[in-house]
């Protein structure tokens, strides 16, 4: 019989297979089993305690910025908390606890003022005076490689930017010589353009919003992008904007409900807007409409729209899913098909929706799990897919018959493959981490 049972529903801790309950630990007196629980995408993290002898449960505290915790003594807990929703680093705090009621007493007190890394893997000495932890720094690099053999071979990989920042590819220029990408090199996410034979980036959209997912309009006259206001941490509506390719004032196309990635949390600052809703794609040729996706409670709805000011959207179709933000998808270059897949530990399948025929075919991928992002090839005859694994993510080339080949394997996260319009190049993002173990002492009693 389980001591703690997670509620049914989607999983929220980053990837499929992570439980809604984690961080199991015994209290310092050995009586209570404590753990972290997440009950909903936008709900705060809950630190709970359960008395196994009579199944009594108590809530120690609720905290939207909580990442992990460790007991220092029967009455003190050290907390690892995100610094801010838009800053991907964390600090240590301390909370006093009533050991009989298992309730927090008073407010948490800050212990450290660190910046530039997150805290991982805490371990406390028996007397609670020493704490070992791992300081981890994440960044994402953009790589560009040369494709051959109809996309099944990738060679001559090179990193296009010397900046040690969080950067993800968006789309290519019409001549396949420059890449549009998002980067936090200005302090928040903004949009840049860079020739792949250069290391100098040209700023395209620089303001105080959180700007992501740059895409070239079908007529090649506009750069589209999603913008969230940073001043409102809980803002759940994005502005889909457009800006002239040659420079000028941005204009509002439409509003889309949802947060960056799967949530506006510090973790998603590192991750791209390749997964989660809202998302949008445009065909590479004029004529077909662009497509927008938005999440419902247990569904993803797809709409067509034209990238014009004050655009209206028209529903194309919707699909029922357990976790709407675990769905990845892409629009074919000619705008006739949508490929989509759910993030799951079960064997992955890619579903291809024919928009005109309103029909769907399945492409099973035997032996592949946790498919995280999808992209069509430039000619629309195959796909690029990325998967997540604790041993490192992989980038695949996938035929429409379900045959696949590994093109690249990363140490942590690989996402957002973007082929150039001429089919010669492939850009993608790769998360790398640096970590060191530190010893912290002098905790207040």
C-alpha cells in the first residue's frame, strides 16, 4: 500500500516520467515522511508531511518559488528557492517548523545572496551546521551543421555564437545565410539575427518584454515573434507581434493565451518556446495561413490566421491530451500538414494531420520515448525530432515510414531543430551544464 499517492493528471516536473510527488525525506526526529507535491501547472509547490502510523497529513508550507529542501534539525528546514520568475538561479532560505503540528512558524528567512547558478543536491551534517550542495550553471548553445543524404547525415557542426548565454534558434532568412534566434544576452529574452559565417549578431527586437520564437512571415517581409510583459510575472497572455525585416515599428497581430514554454518559471527561462502552448508556425511560401496552438484543460486547439494587424483566428481542429504542454508540433513548409507528438515514456508516435482532407496518419517510432520537439525538413519529406533522457538528449532524422537515425547526442537537453530553407543546414539548441560541489557552514540555530 503506498504511503503517498500522487493525484491523477498531467505531470509537471519538467518531463514525462517525473512524479507529482518527489523529494522524499524523513524529518530529523524520524517520525514524519516529508515530500514535495505539485497538484497543477500554475499551483504553488507544497511541502507536505505524513505520519505513516495513522496516515495523518500536514502542509508545512506552500511556495511557488520552492525548488527543494533539507532538514537541518527537528525545528529547522533549509529551502532552495528560485530567485525570481525570470532569473534562472536560486538561493538558500530557512524556515522554522513546529515539529508537533508540522507547520511553518513565521516567514522564511534569506540565508544567501548568490547569483548566476542554481543549487542542486543538498546534504546536511547530522548537527545541521554544515551543508554540502552543488552549484550548477546552465546555458544553451546554438549549433549549425551541414546536412547530407536527404537529411540523414549531419556534419561540420559549429557553434555560431561565442556568448555563454541562453540562446535558441527560431527560423532562417529566406536565402539560408542568416539565423533568427532568441537570446538573453541583454538581460532578458530578445530577438537577434546573425549570418552563419559571422560571430556578430544584429539586434532585431530589443525591449523590456520577454521576446521569443522569431519566425519569418510567408512573404518574407516580416519577423513574427511572441512577447510577454516581464512587469507582470503572472501574465498569461502573449502578444504575437510582427516587425518589418528591414527595421521599423512592431505591430500587434493577435493575442494568444498561455505562458512561455509550459510555464513562466525560472526553469523555462533556460528552455525554449519549442514546447508548450501557445505556439505558432508559418509556411515557407505565400498562400497558406499560419497556425497557432493554444491549450485548454485537456486539449490543444489549432487555429489558422493571417499575419496581419488585428488578425482573427479560425479553428482548424483540436485534440484531447493529458498534458497540453507536453505536446510538440510543426507545420509543413507548404502549410498542408501538421505533425505532432506527445511527450510520454511510452513508445513515441508522430501523428500527421492532413489539413485539407481532415485526416490523420500515425508514424510509430519503435524504441523511442520522450519525444520533445518536432520539425519538418525543408522539402516536407521527412522530420527532425529530439528526445529527452536522463542520460542525454538525442536529435533524430525521421522518415515518414518511421525509420530514424541519430544525428547528434547531447549531454542534457537538445531541442528546436530548424532546417534552412535550401535544406543545406540544420540549427539546433543544446543545453550544457557546469557544476561544482561546495560546503556551506555557519547556519543560524
